[in-house]
C-alpha cells in the first residue's frame, strides 16, 4: 500500500525527538495498541494512558515529522484539548491566534472573520501530544510500522461474524505485527504484540489495515492531491497580516498560507491532479495558484520543501471491527475548510477511548462497535457536510464568484457557517 505522504523534493529541519522514545516494545501484551501518532493517535494514547491502561503508541516515521496540513486548530479542537487537561501545554507552544480568513481569487479579496483559531506547526503540535502521552505512561515507538493481523479464524468467518461469537466468550485479543527500522531488510526487526483493543489512527492510506480486506477506502471521483511546504520566513516576506489565514484560490486548486509560531511559512494546498501533471512540478503548481489568484508568494518558496499526499477525498467501508476502532483520517477524508480535520480527529479520540474502555470492562461486543460507528456518524460525518459544500464551491469558478458576491451581501450566512464548523457537536454525550 502506498505511503499517504511523501516528500517530493528535499528534507527540512525539525524540532528535537520526543524524550522516552523506546527502541522496541517493553512487553508482548497491551491494553491498547495505537497505530499512528498524528493528533488522533497521540491524543487517544494520552487519554488511555491517563486512565491507567497499558498503551503502546507506534509511528512509522521518525518523530518529530513534517505533515501536509494548514496548521489551523479551530475552537472545537481547542475546547476538546482543554477538556482533556491540555490547555496549558497547548498555550506553551505559543500558537499564533488567527482573526480572519482572506480568500483571494483572480485578484479579488474576501475577508471572513475567523476569531478563536490558532496556528501551530504540526511537527511541534504532534511531538508535544506524543510527549504528553509518554508522560501519562504510554510507550512510544517511532520508525515502526504497525499492521493489524486478521483474527485466527478469519479465514472461515468474516470479522463481524467473529465479533458475534467473541461476545459470548470474550477471550480474543487483537494481534499487531510491528516492523521497526529501515532497509536493508536485515536491519528490520519484527515483533508481534497483542492488545485488548487496537486503535487504527494511521491516516489516509489505511496501511495498518491492509491485511483486513473488509476495511478499504473508496477514493472520490476528482479527489484532489494535498501539497505542503514549510520554509523560514517573517511577516515582511509577504503582504499577509500575521494573524490572517490567506487562501489563494484558482482553477488548479487552492493553497492556504500561514506564518507559524516558529517563524515558518506553512503552505498547504489541495490541487487538481491533472493540473498538477500539466504544471510539471508541485512547486510550479503552487506558483501557478498564487499567480492566478493574484497573490505574491512569500520569499523562500522557490527553495521550499514540497511534500505530497495520495488523493484526499475518500470514504472508508466501516469504522469498527472486533476490538478495533478507526479514528481520524482512517475513517475517510473531506477537505477541511480551516481547522476541521484535526478537530474531527480529536473528536474521534474523545469518543473512542471511553467507549473502548467500557467495551473492555463489560466484554467486547458488536454493540460497542455499533455504538462507536453511530457516534462517529453523528459527531464527525454529519458535520462534514458544510466542508463538502465549501470544497465544491472552491472548485467551481461560477459558484466561487457568486459566493464572493453573496458573502459580502449576506455576512450573517458566512458567520453562521463559520460558527457551525467551530462549535462542539451537541451529540458528544458522555459515555456511561
Ligand atoms: C492540504 C491539507 C491541509 C489541511 N489543513 C488543515 C488545517 O488547517 N487544520 C486541520 O485541522 N486539518 C487540516 N488538514 C487535515 C488534517 O491534516 C488531518 O485531518 C489530520 O492530520 C488527521 O489526523 P490523524 O491523526 O487522523 O492522521 P495523521 O495526522 O495523518 O497521522 C497519521 C500518522 O500515522 C502514521 N502512520 C501511517 N501508517 C502507519 C503504520 N502502518 N504504522 C504506524 N504509523 C503509521 C503516519 O506517519 C502519521 O504520522 C489538512 C489536510 C491537508 C491534506
């Protein structure tokens, strides 16, 4: 299975590695094995470890790592981190507050109020969350790829049939194979660990579930490719206000630009795959978007690192299986507007950990899986409608022009949409 994200030119400098990174699992058996240390996985590992669970968090890349992302954390995400007791730690990262989103299209500008948002670089945010998980008691193993193994009798029964029979005995464990190290093959170490529950938080490509055919994702027609670039900068390099998110919109796609707390320009784009091919290189594609939108790109873009993703918009066949829950981008992907992607991943972690713990104490059953899927549907999938609509608007020039006109005539509609994507979902009811 393809990596979900690859650098398409060179490497970049990153902050230091989280402390207490282990080199191999300290035991064979865990309560939780969490695969993938993005926001979903590292927060879930933290929440579970804080409850006294034995947690192993594995991450394929060496940490800290870069990530294609606009780095905008909306107020829902912040509220959930605050509820998890992480508000002070987040503030200690010195995130940049945002007050407005400026859309720029063919030289025209539309500024939308975006109060309460924060910008924080993903390498530092994710590394901090991992450190919090480790301090809460989780083991962290990076440069390690996790794959969930099929249940022993999966050849005879489907995963859901197995779940039904397991609820009678409740003795099954989930096994995960871990591959640490890199080529040559002789340097790769393999371990198999067991878990009472596995959380698959490994992002778009669903690589942790490649051995379980019942979990697959369907890429939407016309799905865009993500591009990201990070390079040193100062406010003087651009016409952009430091507390503003600038979104350059063009027929090739759109590119968001922010200055992060560590004085880096962070560019994150969703581009049409045919336009990308026509442009000849990802860097040219970013330049073209800026040019068409009438935005002068910041100094430093020409030598920037550009990373690319696999096609973005997709749906996953199911969100849960026997002792297995999917969180964050593994459940599917809708292009975020500003800050929803991480908020949905954080929401999923907040739902998954207490439900999994209840499933472990009462005996795992299909009810736990259905309950998880139901909550993800209500608190994440339903909320994605607004972003899906906005993403369609950004790809249709006529709709975009009407939106530019409408937003200035009907500011209340714009405010309602922004409030809607930022609020805590009403259905985030407590888990008994
Ligand atoms: C262009 C673009 C702009 C975006 N802008 C924003 C924004 O401004 N705000 C926002 O909130 N969201 C934004 N998003 C979305 C956001 O980045 C994601 O929704 C969010 O990162 C999902 O978090 P996650 O934890 O599910 O996955 P990820 O953050 O992708 O983390 C998954 C981790 O799993 C690891 N992994 C993968 N496979 C394995 C394996 N088999 N074993 C072990 N580890 C594995 C990966 O290396 C990775 O570290 C943007 C996305 C794109 C593409």
